[in-house]
């Protein structure tokens, strides 16, 4: 019993110290920002959200040394596939994951202590909080990745059609990509963001083929586009012809998927019909004869 109380006291002390260190670091960062702005003559326009993002970035920059280089590269690919700028978002995401790994178990431990639960339940709550703190950032990133990939799949044929029009009008590749990105900024922000990243890679990377290969690894919806444009640039085939064939293939693939979903609809409607429609039909069709039989037998008895 003494060991259990000692462990609980140690856990509370660690949680309190962590919370105090977090508050101290936030206060020091805000104070440094205000002092630097006052020295430079910049008006204080800092908001709580910017302070929080900057604090998460600083935490992520400190804790990223605990990640292997392979894990960092994989996390960069996942962030880029979710529609984020991985250069800016990587330390913020590591900081958010680190804070959630500490915050959820501390919150679960505190709630269990306030509820007066026994020590075994407190440990179970703490372990569940740790599991939630580790898994919730991954689940959020997975949901954002699926939404970004769905938006990319939806807007890729339109983007390719606009690129065909721009290329046939005599525009260069970079200018065509920039114009299409500007045109699709309102209708499909995911495509516009992907094209901005592609333009940055075209300016930085040594060859265009590498930029389009990197674009192909960003999303499943852009894999065929990036691969075919890279091959077209490598072998010198006409770009407009390649883009037109990609657009036709993507639209045919979309129609095929819609037809497949329509064919599956009948089988999917079987379970709701059995559970909800058939019992109501049996009641409507069988209730009247049953009531007539009951009335007839009751009249015979009299």
C-alpha cells in the first residue's frame, strides 16, 4: 500500500512539474516576443493561436532528435499527402503529438483521482489516456489525408483539361501550372496547393522529372499524372497528347467506379429491407387476416 501511495504521489508530482514547465515556457516565449517587438518598433499583434503554434513548433524542434531519419522522411511524406507544407508543419506536428502523449494520460489520471477510483482503475485510465494521446494524432492525420486525396481525385480531370487548353494556347509548363492553380484556387483548394508545391519543386530540383515523380508520391490521385508527365518529359513525347490521354483515362475510371457503386447498391439495400421494410409489410399484410380470425373464433365461442 505504501508503494502504491508513493507511486501515485510521484505521478502527481511529475504531472504538476510538467504543467508548470509548460506554463513557464509559454510565458517566456510571449515575453520575448513582446520585448523584441517593442525594440524593433513593431506593434503587438500576436494572438493566442500564433503563440500556441509557435510553442508547438519549438517543442517539436526539441523532440525531433528522438526520431530516426527514416521516420522523419516517412512523416514528411504523410504530411505532404495530407495537404500540408511539410517544411513548416513537421515540427508543429511533432510538438502536437508530444504534448498529446503527455496531456491525455495526465488528464485521465487527474480525472480518475477526482472521481475517487481505486488504484487499478486509475492505472487503467492512465494507460487508456496514453493510448489515446498516441493514436489520436495519427487518426486525425489519416482523416485529413483521406479528405485531401478525395479532393485531389475529384479535381484532377478538370486540372488536366485546363492544362491541355493552356498548352495548346502556347503557354509554357510553369506558366500553365501557375495559371491553372490560380483558376482552381476557389473551386478546389487541394489541387491549387498541390500545384503550388509542384512549382516550388520545379524551381528547386535539378530536373523536371524529379519534381513530377515527387508529385506522384504525394497522392494516389496524382500518381498517374505525375508518372506520365515525367515519362513524357524524359522521352520527348508531346505533352498535350499525354495530358489528353490521362484525362480520358481518369474520366473513364470515374465512370467505372460509379457504375460499380450502382451495381453494389442492390446488395447493400438487402439488409435494410430485411430489418425495416419486411417486418412492416408482414404486419400490414398479416394483421388484418389475423384480426378477422380472432373475431371469428370469438364469435363461435359465444
